[in-house]
C-alpha cells in the first residue's frame, strides 16, 4: 500500500530546485558586491519554504525574509543558525518574546513596535531588529514624519541592535515611473542617519533598475521563482515550476452538447474532451474559465467552459489520442507557458498564480540541495 | 513561549461548527425521507475536513464525499467505520488497491475504471462502488452512449457491489433552466436499469428544485458552508465563517499620496489608513483590489489600492480611532458580509472564496462535535 503519492496524485507541481538556485546565483552575481537575500514568505511563494530555503542556504544565502511570525518559527527549524531570518510584519502586541525564543529578527514598522521592542531588548541586554521606513508605498514602515521625529533617538538606541534599514519600491516593475527615483532619493536621505548600517531598497524588479538601487543587500522573491522582473522585456529568469493535471476521463461529444456548469460552453463541432483533475481548489483559478489552456504532447489545447472546484475540461480533439487517456497528464505550466502566461489568462499576476498552487497539488522536487 | 497561535496570528478564520451542523440538519429535514450526505472535498471547502466531518458524523451523517484518493485516506482516519466515504474522481490507474486498503468507495466514471474495478472486486470477492452517469455536464460519468452499451452488463455485475447511482446537475442554481428537467428525465430513465439502488442527483442547489430531484439521497456541499443555494432569493443557510485580519500599522496620509503597488490609488483627502495582515497568499484575492471592504466596530470601510501578497490597506478615517490600532482586527467576513458578498466583490463565486482561504489563516473552531 506504500505507493508513491505522486503516482496516485491528481495534480503534480514539480519544483526545479536547481533552477531556483540558478536564479538566486544570477541575481547575486548581478548585484555583487551587494549581498543577495532570499524572500521565502508565503511558503516560498507556494513552492515550499523548507525545501527552497535549504537550497538557498546550501548555495550560500545567509539572509532570509518571511512575512509572519508563524512562518519564521517554521523556517527556523530547517535553517542553520548562521542564517538570519527576518520577519517583515514584525511582532503583533504580545508576541515579541516569541521572536527572541526562536532567534528571529523582527522588521519594525511603526513607533509602537519600535518602543515595545526596545523595552524587551533592554531586558535581554540587547536584541537585533531591522528598521522599515516608508518611502512611497504607504503600507508598512515609518512615515517620513515619524522618521523625522524618531531618527536621532533611533540611531542612538543601544538596546535594539539595528541589523538593517529597509524600504520597498511601489513601481519597480515600471522602470520609467517617476516614483522610483523619488523613493531612491528619500531612502538615501534617511540612510544618512544610520551610517554603516546595511541598507536595502530593491526586491526583484528593483534589482533591474540599476546599481544605485542595490545598496548593501537586495531582497528578491518573485524572480527567484521565475517571474519576470521586467514585464515588458524578455524574461531573464529560468522557469522553475511545471504543473500537470491528471486526465480522469475522455469522452466524445456531439455538436450542440454543453460542457460544465451553467451549460456555459456549447461545442460547435464533434469533439473529444478530457476531464482533468485540476480545479480552483487546487489554485487553478476560476477566472481561467473559457480562457486557459493545457498542453498534450506538444499540442496546446483549449480549456472549455467553467473551471470547477476539482475539475477542468479540455478539448483534446487536436491532441495525440494515445496520450489523451485516463491516467495520463495534461501539462498546465511548463517552460513555454510559464507563470506569467498563466497569469495573463487568469487576469492576475504571476505572484498570485504561484501562491495559489500547492494546497492540494502534490509537490515534487528535482535537484535536492546537496546536488545544487 | 507556548502562546496561543491565535494570539499571534495575522489572519483568523473562525468556523462555527454549530452553524455548519444546523445547516446540515436543515437540509436533512427538508429532504426526509431521502437521506442527506455531506460533501467535504477540498478540505471541506477550506473549513477543515477533519473537524467539519466529525461534526456531521456526530449529528448522524453517514455518507461522505471527497474528490481525491488522498482526501479519502486522510478522512478515513478521522471518521467511524460506520461512515461511508466515497471518492468522486475514482481510482487513477494503479491506485485501486489503495481504495480497498483504506475502505473507500470509489465513484466509477468511465468504462476503464469500471472494468479495472470489476477485476479487483472479483479478486477480493466483491467490493463496493458507486456509478456516475452523465446527464448533461460532459465532465465526469458515463455518457448516454456508454451507458446504453454497458447498462445490462453493469446491473448484473456481481463482483462490484453497487452502492449508489449518481449524476450531477449543471444549472441547478438557475431553477428555470431547461437543462434541469432534461437531466432529471435522463436520470430517471437510467435509474430504471438499477432497481432498488440508492440514486442521487441533487447537490446543494438541486435540493431546492423540489422533491422530485431528491431521489434516495442528496449531496450538499456549498449550502452546508453558508453559500446561498438559490442566488436570487434570500439565503436560507446560516453564515458559518468569520474572517478577521490583524491591523499591523495605522498611518495618516495627506491628499495626493499614493497607496500600494503601482501607486494605483491616490488619496483625495487627508486620511487615516490601516495596513492589515491579509493578502492574496491568504486567499484574499487580488481581484479585491480597489473593490473590497472590511468592518471596524460596525463601520464598513473601503479597501484602498491593490491587494498585495501579505497585506491590504483600508481607509479607517471613518472608523473608531480606539479600534484602529496595531494589534486590533478588521472583520473581513461576517454574518452581514458573507462569502457570497465577498465573491461578488472579487468577481467570483462563494465556493472559490472559501476554498482559497485557510492556507495561512489561523483556523479556530466554535462548538466542537460533542457540544453540537
């Protein structure tokens, strides 16, 4: 009974760890001598934080970022203690001691967090933290007004040992957007108050805005996982995921028959349909209805009708009949049709495609860390 | 350090098991003397299959449906053996013995599955299965042509012990759609070949099409979890989930400042903004950008700009300042703004809202089975 879960799986998400590491190395080389961190929040964008982070650590990455305390706690047990794990959201009231216990570095975003952490740091005889300043997102980080008020005090704060000064770009994927240079100028100004402190402004897209955006370290996430950091130019990153869905049934339908919920698609010629075990509960968005596609033996085939919770139907009339059989697979993401292409069909961005997958999909990994 | 994960959680999904069971009882009473199964696929539509199924079992439910073998294996360990667990997708080639080992009842959808199962059933001296016939979905189940060819043989098959004959409605949420009566007529005709076999056509919406659609048992899913089975009429079901997101930071912004990625929202008056730890990696869809809302102390407040992976920003200018503080919560789903309302804002259906949540959200349960 100990069959391989991948053999019985409905949908399989294959993660190429060699490719993930190659993407990290490419960015690290591009920004050197600046350092290259790795953002592995949201379970490494759905690819599996333990596996992906171990691969980065084996390749030499020493700075990791997650979003929440729970993500940090989970990651701490899988990484060497020489790796720093920073938590973007910082502590919510009452949770600061968890950061200390699990050796996590909070990113402090607002005055209350900063004051609470300073108090705990004094009790512990000094604790690390990063400081987040807002330069144009209006999301997390000290506002300019707050920064101006607190800057002198913060740079002299002795119990909180500052490990980094960070900010985040709002429009880095639009190189011509005027906000980029404005954020750069604001950040450079704020940085003067913290001489010698490692500073970081750029995430994936920011890396491609040029050297002056790199500062002391960069924090890529999306590009590591194959998302194009410069949407209007050829993608320099490797595709690192492949997704395939199991064919459960193949049927012949006549002209005029309807397919799926709402009878929303009516076939206009006799067709061969394959019902595939992938649906929106697997993260294959319902917005793919009538628009998505899959590949069977090199042939790109349209998705018909509405995506349902567990199933989607493809017109395999043009596909190789020997491949269109129950138990076979239709390719849903591959090197030719990557996450950005799927995002365009689903009306979203590659980031959301990745984070939605992997709930029910069986994940398998190619290239474990010691082979990288 | 053993703090309650809910205390440090970013987003909390509260599941009301008393309400879930009340919904099941309401449907069971409506269809009696027909039996009422429970569909708990996709982790009980994101609410947690182990907890929700245990509550149904305690209330007297004895028939459960999941989508995949893996879901069936996971559920088998949490339910009494007196509960039947049927798997909609049936066996993929090579996995049939797993069904036997884990005492799962496959739903057989196509001729190959039926033949393979019959062979294994002969080897085991008889095994249970359900038969799925397609009456208008063109998704899973024997086509009319296949059924006609196989019906006599199937009704006499002695090794496969048929436990049910099922089909599925395509347009049950549109009571006036002509396909409903057509599917009913086709199903009634097919049923004649299987005298005495429990038959089932209706899921949540089908239950509300009237008694003639009920047959021997019904298979609700969505309605159990509060989704309106009749979209154009008042919802007879109880809302059973509440979702809240943690406020991480509150800031004052001036007229003309932009918010979030792409600087896609510019505030047109001085405002107070709250950054909340909920994003599309939590299943709060990016399509909520510029459209969603939340509630703070009774006040409904707009979501501003784009939803990002881990965060969303709300305009709390009109909210109670004593509640708009870091560590507090903004209500995202509640009795007044339920899953269907959220779905309308996100451009999808309540089903997808539910199945997307619960990946990173902390789930807590009110009303455990022994209290139901």
